[in-house]
C-alpha cells in the first residue's frame, strides 16, 4: 500500500497510478537512499526513537537491499523473490506512456512492488520486509520531501565529481595536441572568413580555456549544493531533536541547509547544474561545428579516427564526422531539458508541489547526455590527426592586411588612416585578381610613401605570430605560457 494510504478508502486508478509513479526514473537514487536511511536510523537511535537492536536490524536490512542491488546483472533487474513476489519485469514496463519515463537502472516485479510510487517507498517496504516493525519506524521525523532532496544532492555530488574528472580528461587530450602543434600556423576565422594567422595550439588552448571555465561552474554548483536538507521535513522542520549538523557530516555534506522551506521547495541546484551542463555542451557544439568543417575535403585540416566516424548506406566513399554532428544535436536536447527545469519551477507556489516529480527525468537525461558527449568528444579529439601542411597551404595573403596597417602605424600614421589605405590596397588586389603580397612596391607606395622594401616581412606568418606575445595572444611565448598554465591546472 502507498505510504499515505490511511487517509483513503478507495484505490488509485490504473491511469492515475501510471501518472503518479516515478520509480522507473528515480530508481537510480537507490544507493543514496540506502545511505540516507542508514544515517537517519543512527540519529533516531541517538535520540531514543529506535532501540540499539532495532537500529542494528535496520542496518542489516539496508545491507541486504544493497547486496540485492549490487547483484542485479548489469543493473538490468532483480529477481521476483527479492523485490516483492510475482514474475520479475523490467523497470518501466507497464508504466503509462503518458509518464514519459524510460527504463533506468534496476527493475521491479509484479505484486507488492507494483504499488511502490518511487524508490523511497520501495526501500521502506523492502526494509520492513527484512526487519519487521523496526523498518516501519524509519520514516519517523522526516518527509519524502527532505529525503528526496538529500538523495538528489548526494547523487549530484557524485555526478558532478565524475563530470569534472571527464572535463579534465578532455583538457589533457587538448593539451597533448597543442603541445605538438605550437609551430603549426593556420588561418584564424571570424564570420567564417579568414581573418589573421594563428597557431593551431592557440586555437586548441581556447577550447581548454573554455573547458576550464566549465569545470569552475561545476565546482561552484557543487559548493552550493553541499548542504544537507535532511531534517527539514515537509516544510516546517522535524519535530524531533535531530542534530542536523551531525547528520550532514555523517552523509558527507559540508553543512546543513538553513531554511526548511527553501530546502524542500527550491530546485536551484538542478537549475545551476543544468545551466553549467548546457554551457559546457554549447562549447563542445561550437568546436564540433568547426571540426566538422575542418574535416571536409575543402578544408582537410583534420581527420577523425574510424572509431568515432560512420559511413553512408548508399555512398561507399563517405566517412562522416558523426560524433561531432551528434554532439551538436545532443546540445539542443540538453538545452531543452534545462528549459524544462526552468519552466517547471517558474510558477510553482511554495513549498512543495507534486510537479517537482518531473525534475528528475529532465535532470537525469541532461546529465547522461552531457557525460556521454564529453566522453565521445574526448575520444574524438584524442584520436584526431591535424594536418599542418593543409593549414599552412590555406593561408591567404590577405590575412596580413592588419600587419600592413600596423606597419604604417609604426611609421607614425594614425591607425584609422592606415586601415583605410590598406583597405584600398585590398580592393586594388581584388580588381587586378592578385593578392596583397603580389602587389608591386610601386603600387604600395602610391597608396602611402611610408612603405619601403622591408614591407615584405609583413607577409611572414611566423613573424605575425611573434608580434603577439602578450598575455593570451597567439605568439609562441604566450602559447607556451598558456600551455604551462594549463598543465599546471591539470596537476
């Protein structure tokens, strides 16, 4: 029976049960729910609600459930005898399609388990089966509201830690390529038009810089959610003398939350993590777009390994950069799930409303997609081959227009005048179907008498880079410093 069944005489309709049940989604919180129950039982014993023997029985029961969970083959589904009788079935089967749930970790059989609304009621029922009346005392002084949020924050702490580890793995792969390509010069693009020469290492380190910021956002979110809601109850806090700081420390939190209403009704941690993941995915998507272009025959700047590419069902010659295209597509999905979360909470009254059950499908999905895309992106980058010869050959002489303008500025001409003079020279080159480097010195002198024989040094790409050794620039000394800083950050 549901945890709240005493108030009701009738039974829930099948359609309502399908709408109401979240077990197929929140089953992944089971290990965290066991952890929360164990600490809560210890606190109930400390304040005299549970006898020592009852607490030990609960601890043993939780260990039994943990072992049952551990031995589920590939988290595919426990046998019927473990979870309530009847023929076993995979989680999510028989759930109303209107729920939109997808099978997640674990499984649930027919029978008693079919009445479990969520992972929390599943654990409490199974615990009571394992240790009798002691199990029925486990919910004393708490609500599913604070229990859910405690489980969820524990889960997020683990997932964020794993994501940050993956981010660092991606940064390391990027740095490895940057280290090999400090002298590789390529066209830098703005508006998808060649702009100025840059070092490939400089471009790659821009990706590393973005990922480092992503790590910082995840770290910030982790620090803010590192507060334990347990003991907040449904809205007003527990009526029992719970030492919330003791409970928080026992669960590995830095502190307890400071307001019971905020603790159970807000989903700021979900919104912040979703936002951080959306920004991270947007970074991956933008670089994926460049790499897709670079992998074309027209560019030929990069080749991806077979492990992260696909072919065509019709055209035998095709080798498609599908890893990057899928990441670009998955980014829309992650951003959409973030939007779902913001839309879900924006008009809710305080404190708790059942709408919040829908936070987990969106949150879990965006976390899953981010983790998967980050892993594939890292694999694709690690196995990529960047072609320095194609990049060098693609350098257009008009890339050095800014160098010509700076040449005139160094001879005393105001930059805006220099800009106009070089712009006129570019137009002349286009009209005569040549490029800036091919214009004779006499033509340059017509535009400005400040040009002299040494103007040809402006067309040396290495010299152009060397003039940009300021912090963050594409010069070799700057790039070396960026790489050193990045390696130090990884350590």
